[in-house]
C-alpha cells in the first residue's frame, strides 16, 4: 500500500499569528489548518471541498511549502517536505506543481507564452538548450495551444486559453503531483468542462496525482476518486467518491450536497439551510466547530471535540452522531 502512495499528510497544522503584544509576541493564532491527515495514491485525485475560508488553499500551499508549516509531516517520495533543506526542496520542485485559481493574475504580462512555459524548464535544466523550443511547442500542442501562440502575450488570450497556459507551465516540468487550486472557478461552464477533461486525459496518460481544491461539488464529483470535506481548518469527512455522494454521514457534508443545483427545476429538493456565517478560525467554538450551525447539534457537541474515525472501510467522519469509541 505504501509503495502506491504519492503523498501522505500527517497531522498538518498551519497557524498564522494575529497581532502582537508589547514584547512582540503574537496575541493569538489563526488556525487555518488544524491537525489534518490524508493520503493520495499514485495516479488518483483527492478532491478537497468546503466553504470559502475553511483552509483548502492553505492546505495546498502548505503541502508545497509555499507556506512554512506549523506542525505535522508531508511525506513525498520518502522525504518530509516540511523539514527538508531549501536546497533539497528546490531540487524537488519540478516534481510538485500548482495550478492557481486566477489565470489572469498568475501569468506575467511582460513575458510571451513560450517564455512563461519555459522559464522553469530552463532553470531546472529539464531538456538540453538545443531541444528547448521544440519541447515547449510540444507541450503547448498537448494542451491545445497552437504554435503561433509561442510569441504572444497573456492579454491576447481568453480565460480558458490562459488556464491552458498555466497547465502547460506545470506539465512542462514533468511533475508527479499537482495541486489544482480551484483551476476552473473563474471560467464559464463550457470552458470548465474542457479544462477538467484535459486534466483527466493527462492523468490517464502520464499518471499524475492531483489534489483538486474546489467549492463546486459537481466538478469534484466528476474528477475525483476520493473526497475530503473541510470545515474551519479540519477535515470532517473523508471517503471515496461514491461514499461521500451516496452516503454522506456528516451534517455539514449533507448540507453542502443539498445546495448543489438540480438540472431539472421541477424536482423538489429537501435543502438544508445553514444558519449564520463561518466562525473565525482565530476564535473557533468549543467542542465541535460546526456546533453553532449544525441542525442536529446536541449538548455533547458544544462540550467535546468529536474523534475523526473510520466507520466503514475508507470512510471516516468526525461527528458525535456516531459512536466515538
């Protein structure tokens, strides 16, 4: 089993200091990611869903050490990315890439497409200099970008084409693991389908492993093999796609699924309307963090933190509605 793992995250924490006292020490900490664990097998996709502000993007950035982690381990190819030296981390960078949410701001407006895609290829010496242009053109072609785009600038492209450029930039380094941070949320529906199909085709062809971060459950259902549901820095439910969508156990997961629009307007949905806003990560509720909004909240939920445990093979949940031992 371990030989089949691409990534293993153990008890990952990322706390941001909030304010400083007279002695220059933080007054409090914002717990953006608070003790989460999961694995991603080679050639598979883990979808990470939840409301805006729940810590999904911070998880992706902490895994790649774009944020220095507060605690825990991120095991990739036998090495803990949270503690390796910067020199070793730089050597491993080509094997781990990220596709950002906004294709408009993640591309330099002063560089042509060929230079954007090839910048890191040159830095990491992926191919010999004499093969560089042909290699970049080949990567562009595989991402649906025509040869004549090589010398054009990002402002000349649509949102979907810009996201293809971002994918080509990641693909050019021949990675094994890619964090997809809401890569289609800024695109219209037809272009979303094209990008999702492109990512799926590459996974089948090259065996990529994805951490796919999104708030759109319909997109996650299409691309993911396993799904993790995040709330206020914690994973509250984790299972394979069928378990999460056919048998959601946590009240928060059920609320998210009930909010997904139905194609048929005549079908009546029994929607769960969550009351209130997401609490502050710097001052979370006592006990279960979801207790202030949960329609099935009990007294014990306000007093004790539920244990995250497995209730059926591969399906884990943290909720007092189920036995805790």
